[in-house]
């Protein structure tokens, strides 16, 4: 505790980690592991008038780490995982697919009622890799320290620096510099992962074995519906078709047949029609309207009225308006209700509403009761204020992208492997937009073999769909084993 003429001051924050021991039996194999959870203090170097003034605390970042007892750190992989938002905690990857315990939430049409519960995760990635879940500043239990502005951490580069520092600290303190290392991100977490891979490599010389990108957004120009940017309208069409198919609007046609048709049209004729503008002939316009309507499940009248350009939050309320239902943005398999079916845009995402309660109950119970981390702070699952105030000042007068950073990392580290997972009914980060971005990565042909892409018949958090969760766990485990080079 420092003292001044006015009396004692508040003591500097310190790490408040709690360690517990656990076992999990996976297919007759007993896993003994240690869970370490709590807040790491991040510090910044202060230099005044050319004089070093020390390392001053700036934030306390909440992490939950799982390490397999008795494993050799030289060969044991470690995966650093986070979600996106911006403004989301790591709860979804933690209790949805990777961690040793998982939420039992049910699925579209068969949701689990309150008060919810947890179950052992027989498919946990802990079987193959140690795990470190990171909650960025102002999410989970992470906070700026007294005297610091939370907003200073709410931005693209500041976020890379704080999350990157957590990774550097944990790696150093736990003697893991020679371990195979992976980043796993979901949604904006994939944006963070792409930027972090470059930051860790250039700032700290930390070369990674692999990136796990779930529901990717690496180039925002593929997703932002803005005047003059026709790209998203075409790239969203296959997702619209998948959602329409799920709700029975394509009859008995197989999903792969519908998607193949939508992808072909979205690649060739649809972009051409959009780019023609007023030059499009009456006959060509009528043909394009009919095709978009047939694929999307919307009426030709509606498609014509919006000038062939279906904005996604409009689609989610229009598709099943005739049934007085809305469909989910994060996962179009979910349906919900509104109070007024005259609205043009989605006001509440039924897929988020469906799972929020189960995950919130699960994380609060799990951290306090099973991992013995007891704080009176609210655990911020998803902070809308952080999302609203997020700064992309580094991209002034340009769209947000980390595709260039990812490509540069791959060229500098040709051993880096990339695993990309997409859900067909994900209306937040559509799978065909991800394909477009990957196809335009500035990497030589021989490095494209380092990228693998897998698909699931569900949405943004595809693991809420039980068959997808089981398959995804298997796919990621195989990827980590292959990319570990051990």
C-alpha cells in the first residue's frame, strides 16, 4: 500500500487466481486436470519526459485455464480461446464446445426449461489440448483498474494488445513457449484471432501452430449492407436459401442441391444483375427477381420492391411473416414471435433469446460453485455498451479487415494451419462470405493446402445442435493433433 500526505491509498491490484483439481472420465480414460481461474493484472510501461516511471496497472483480465496433470509441456498443445461481439465473454466456446463441462440448453424446437444445468463434456478439447479462456476487458469479470478508462480498451488495436499480453504472460509464467500453440475465436473473435496472430508474431516473436476460426468475419466488406456495396447481398443468398430450406420452403429438395444452385447464382448471374443497376433490361430483371425469390423463400413482389437487395435483418422478419413468426439471426433454425408483424427489421433475435438464459445460469453457477471463484461482480456475458462504443479508428476511410494480416502471417510462417468452421443457417457471419474472403487471401497456391473448411447444418453457435457439436468436437480435435507437429 502506498502512502501520501493525505493518508494511505488503495493498494495496487494483484492477481487473484483460484486453483481447483478435477477429474473427468472420457471413454474409460480418466483425465485428471487443474483449473485455474481468476484475474491477471495487466500493466503498462510509463515513461515521462524520457524517464521510465515503472509498470502501472491498467486492467484485470479474467481467465479460466485448464491443464492436464502430468503432461509434458514441450509436447502438450495449448489453445487460447475467446468469443467476439465485440463485447462478448468467452462463455460460448467455454461452456458450449471446448471446456470439460458444458451447458445443457436444448435446441431449436426443443429448448431446455429453467433452471437449466451442466453436464460433463465427453468431447472436450481438453483431451487433446490445454485450454485458456480469455474474457476481454469489460466482459466476464474483466475490468479496467481504478483510475483507468474502460473505453481505452474498447477498440481494435487496444484489444489486440491486451489479449495478446494475457497470452504472453500466461505462456511465460507457465513455461509454455515451446508448446504447440493455437488461437480459437468465434465471430468477432476470428477478427481478433487474425489480428492477434500478426501481433504476437511481430511484437513478441510468438509463432503459432494453428488458428481455429468459428463463424468467421475476416473482412467486414462482405457483411456490411451499405449503399454502394452490393457484395453482401450476393454472399448472403446461400444462407437465406439454407434457412428457407430448414423451414420447408424448398419442398423435398435436398439441402445440398439448393445450396449448389444458390452458390452458382450468387457467384455469377446475381452480382452481374446487381452491378447493372438501371442498365438491367426488363427481361433480365424479371428473371433475377424470380430466381432470388425462389432461392430465398420470399415473394417476387417483395424482392422486386427491395430492388433485388435483401438486407439480412429484413429477411429475418419477412421470411415467415405469413406464419406470424420471425427467424433467428445467429441461427435461422430458431423461430420467435413479435408484437407487431408490420415491422421491417428484426427487433429481437429469437436464437439469442433461446440460449442466453441457459448459458448465463451455467457460467454463474460453474465459476462460483465448481471452480470456487466467488466475486460479487456481475459476470458480463454480452456487453452491448462495449459493442456500441467499439473503436475501429485504425480503419478510418476504409473497411475493417484482417485478411491482409492473416495472409502476411501465413507467408511468414508457412507451417501455420487454419481450421474454418461455418454453419449453413448462420445469418450473422454467412458461410459464403467466409468462402469469398478465403478465396481472396493473398497467399501462394502451395499455402492454400494449410486451410481446411468444414460446414455444419446449424448456425453461428453450431454446437447447440447436438449432432453438429459432436462432429465439430471431433473435427477440431483432429485438426489440433495434425497441426501440433508432435
